[in-house]
C-alpha cells in the first residue's frame, strides 16, 4: 500500500511541472470538437445562432474546471444563459478507495467503505431553469434530483426516508436530495430568484453531487457542516459586483414535519466581486435559529420503543438532530483562468448537544458496534456550548486541455467531539487529477493522508487508528441532455 502511494505521489507531482506555463494570462480552451466536413459548411452551418447575452460579468474561470458554479465564482450568479425547456439527465459515479484502514474510512466521509468498489451515487434529474438573462417578464422553473448510492448516508434529511440510515444504517439508500420550485422576478432589484422546497446548503466550495467537486473525496471540514435545507431561498442581484442570498427555513438536514425541526432559522450571505473580476468573497450567516438561545439547542424527542435485552423492559427510542449555527466565508482568487485558489472557513456552534451529533439508533437496543461511524443511539450529553472551526484551501491548476490538478489542505477542530464523535482536531492533505476523456466522461484519481492530532485519540477504522492514508479513483459518466 505504501509503495502504491509513493508511486501515485510521484506521478501526480510530475503533472504539476507544466504549472509555470500558466503563469501568464491565457484564453480558456474548450474541449476540441470534431471538424465538420466541407460539404456541411452552408451559410447556416458556418454561422450558428448567437448564444444569449450574459447579464453578468464575464465568467472568470476556465470552463474545463468543474464545481458548483462552473466557470463563475462561488455563490449565486443571476443573468447567465440556460437551456430552455424541461430537461432530463443525470450521471453515475463509481469508485474505489484503497485505504490503510480495514473496516471503515470514517471520519473520511462519502467514501466510508475501504478497499472495495462502490456505487457512490446514481442521479436522475428533471428540471426546468428560468431565464434570468431577460428582464421583461416573470419566469419559473423546478428541479428534482433523485440519488441512489452510498452517498445517501451524507445527504439524508431527518424525516425524509431517514430510517434507512438512522435506524437500519444501510450501506446503500435513496434520497430525493433536491426538490424545489423556482420563481424569477426580473424587477426585484436587478433580478431575484426564489427557490421553494429542499435545496443544497449554499455557501460551500464543495457540494454533495459528484460533478460539482474538484476532487473525488471531501474535506474533513465539509463532512460536518450543513448539507441541505428546506424552506425559502432568495437570491437577489444588486449589481454585477454585489449579490445577496437569504433564506427562512426549518434548520439543517431536517424536514419541517420532524420533531426536531427548528423554525424559524434564518440565513444571510453576501457575495462581492472585485472590479478586476479576479477576486470574490462570499460571507455571512448560513444558519441562525431566531429567538431565544434555547432555539439554538439540540432538540430531542422520543418515538417508538425496543426491549432492553438485559432487563426485558420496554425502552423508548430517543431521537434528536443537530441544530447548527453556522458562519461562513469563502475567498476566491483568479491568478488567470487556468490557475485559481479557493479558501473557505467556518465557525459552528450549538447548545446542549451530544457526542457525535445527530442520533443514529442502529444497534441501540443491544449496544452493538458502530458501522461506518454510525449507530449506538445517543452519545454522551454535552451541556452548554459546543463549537467547531474549520478551514479548507483548494489550489486548482489547468495542466492540459483536458486535465486539472487539485491540491487541497484542510483542518477542523472539534474540541468536545460533538461533530465527529472524537474530541480532537484533524488535518488532511489531498493531491488529485481530474481528466475529461470527453464532455460526458470524467475520471478523478487522488492520494490522501490525514491525522487526528490529539494524543491517544483514534477515530479511524472503527476507533482503532489515529491516522489514515488512501488512494482513490472515481469515474463519472453523464447521460441525458444536461
């Protein structure tokens, strides 16, 4: 395993040699297209219909890069062209994770099962995007993204098919990870888009869906913040340089009808773009329970019962969900379209929480072993304030017309173990390559090493190791008409 890691380091490091060639400005290079035959070059073929005009600053980043915003900065961008009509499309993401751990990669997440092939996610999406380039009429849209695979373990929202995870702890499951309608108001400031339903938490560099990430694995920091929210999300363009994002919802990763829902929870983020179009900062409060401090507490309730095998008594199941209060800041700097750096930081807190956070009742009746970092019922109660801080940095380098190299550094401090289940800080280093064989097929190999820094604390491999190294590779095949 160590020999394999050394060979992978050498191969990926060699890929960084062309970096110097990108120190100067360059024009984004799309993937090469097949040349038409001379007979097909009619006046109509030679002069295709022009693309709709952007009502936003020019996209600053090479289109080869992948991420939640494509070639735009992190955050909402109103005024970019979209395909019209109802579209159906999706992807499948298969992967292998070779690891020094044998039973579980946790707290490395989304890739928890070591040393085997797995289906991370199969996505089928139906959507209609409103036209936010125009400013003369109201428009509408919707999105429904259906996910099946191992990744449901990290997208699941309590109250929506959540017994797959929180009671049975299944390796594979289904989750409707996005389900929202959209309405567009062109005269609300310089355009406002409203999403109503369940949407992905807005502020992160990373996202749950595979094509929206530079690397196959996720940072430790991303493992433990908000994933999805249900409510009303507003995106308002004030100018080409300032955009607001604000929301009212029921809390993080929890359905409005669940007993642990936290309404009202507010969000207010702002994105600034420099006049040079080289820097952007997205900052603000991603979630804040409104009202008294008690509204910022972990909430528990009882439902259902099991028989205690030791006493024969009926015992009620205790359920409960994190109530994260989260502040974020993300700075993006574009050296040139093929060389970009992303830096994100957050601060999380809540009151009266439990070790390990949200309660997973798998094996609660017997006190049996954890599986992939989950199960066993409530952890130890943590009275008062529990907090965590995290930071992650991505350096993205285009090294060929089809290849991007990523180097990620990240850190999280979980001093009471409320987020990860272990009272320690963590760090990880990841080096990876994204290669596009063609516009629909992507492969991402990477090497990674990580460590828990507190002496004697062993979070990895079912709580037996203090560090972990891994080699991973995934393949994303897109289909349909994205």
